[in-house]
C-alpha cells in the first residue's frame, strides 16, 4: 500500500495527525491496519483508501508507522506486504517570553519590577529571571509574573532575561530566552542650598558665615565650599554645615559655591554645584569731627586751632585739613590731630573741612569730608590803631 502523513516530520504536542493508507487492487472489500512500529498503536479500518486520525498526539504517539491491507477472496484471507514507513516526532514549542522593566531610570535604594509573560497553551510552568552576570537568579510560577528588587544596589545593575519552563507529559521543556532589559543604578544628589550671613558688602575684619545644606537620603557625606577664584577651599562633614571666615580681608571677596560629595556602596558621587553667593569687602570710614578754637571771628594776627578726629578701627592713617578756597592744605598723621594757624591773616579766613585717609591691606581709603567750620578775620579797635600811629610818629622824631 501507499502511506502518507499530515503534517510531516515534526508535530506539536496536542495537534491532530492524519495517516492515510491506500491500495490499488481489484480485490476490494478489504481493510487497512495501521501499526506503530513500537507496537503501542494498532487500528483497523475498512476500505481501499482510509485515513487514520490521532486527534491529540502525545509523546507516546511519536515514532514510525506502516499500514497493511488485508482482504478475503473466495473464503481465503490474504494480506499485502507492509507499506513503507512514515515517521513523526512530537515536539513542544514554547515561544520566547516578553519582558519589561519599571522604572527605566533606577535610583539606588529604589524598587525595580521586572515582568515576564508568555502566551502558550502549556500553562502550569514557571519563569526564571536571570542576570547576565549570574549574580541574580529567581524563579516564580505562572505564565505572567513580576520579579521585584525592593532596594537596588550597584550589584543589581546590568542586563536581565527570563525563560519559561514547563512539564508536558513528564518531559521538561524550556522556552527560548526573552530579549534582555538593562538598567543602571544611579545616585542622584540635588543641588545644595547656600546662604550668606552678611549682606553683599562686608566690612574688612568682620566675620562671614557661609552655610551649605542638602536634603538627601545619602547622609554621611561632606560639603566643600569653593571660591570661584580658587583662593579659598574648605571641606566639612555633614548635610548642613557652616563655613566661617572669622576676619575677612580683600582676598576673601568674590563668589562662592558649595558641592556635596558622598560615598554609596564604595562609589563616590558629587552633587551639582549650588548657586553662587557673592560679597565684597569694604572699608567704611565715618565722617570725621571738626572743631575750631576760637570760633567764628578771629582777630588778625591771633592763633587759630582746628582739631580733626575720627573714631575707627582703621588707625595708622592721617588727616588732611583743606580750606574750601584751596589756599590752604595740610596733612598730619593720627586719628585725632590739631592744625594750628599761629598768626592768622585775611587770607586764612573762610571755611575748612578735614578728611581722614588710611591704608588697609595695601588699599587706600578716604573718609567722607567732615562738616565745615568757618571763621572771619577782624582788625584791632580804632584806639589801638590810633595809638600805634602816634607811637610810630614819635619814633620818627
């Protein structure tokens, strides 16, 4: 007989298989027997062309089959030779699973979910999630499962794939590997806050505090405050620290920013820079005091004293006394000095002011001008002038 198989060669477990046997003969009215070589299956059907169906194949059905035709002619039984054999294998085909990751950006200490699923008739199996490096491996039952990493560390970063495995009729089968998902573990530090204790202008020699703070789960780090010019750099431990400049000089003026750095699981991380704060160092000199002796009207030829003084931490300077008209200008060292005009003349009358100047850290500074004092020069009385005239004439004789 002829024999044919449908489908051919490989048959999926649970599918239907048809084996057709036929013979061309004048001796009709017989039957076909389909025989599995192993002897596990044997079935007979009448006809010269018959189809044997295996509606749901199992592994017991796989193997080789042949058919034989038998008929009765005039009271005698006759059998054909065996047909050729057809062979099929029963296979379980599992599709590659799907895999997904949530979230895509993973922060150290955060939770990661990796979901694996498969569409298959072969339920009752389990998934294994495998890290490519081999550091992580976990198994869960189901055709759609989620693996959770509740607190990720750097050891968890990398690529992962999943694989579905199931048992069908006492045989184990594994799916192809899914595609891989990859994540890196990051430590995200926010930009720190920075504040300045003083206003934008700081008096030379005063104290300035710069405070840096950060809100983060990654404690145990330290702050570095950095002057933009690079002249100043200092580090302190903590998530809120204060840097003190006890006596500021001109070298300290400028802009400052801070940066937080910490170590997490043996890796070093730094925050972005904070915004900058800026201060200028100034020397503020008060307006000096000025006094006049005698006051307002001074007799021609008399002595006049003008005293200038200032209260300041910036000693070592000098005063300049200036006549508004510009006719007189004199300088003396000290924070309280007296300028003397021993014999005033009319050229001396007018208004005067003084100004204090000093040098601080190689820079020159001038105080505001003091208020002005004014005096007028007046002559002697007429009697005194007449007596002088008589006395001068007597001397001529």
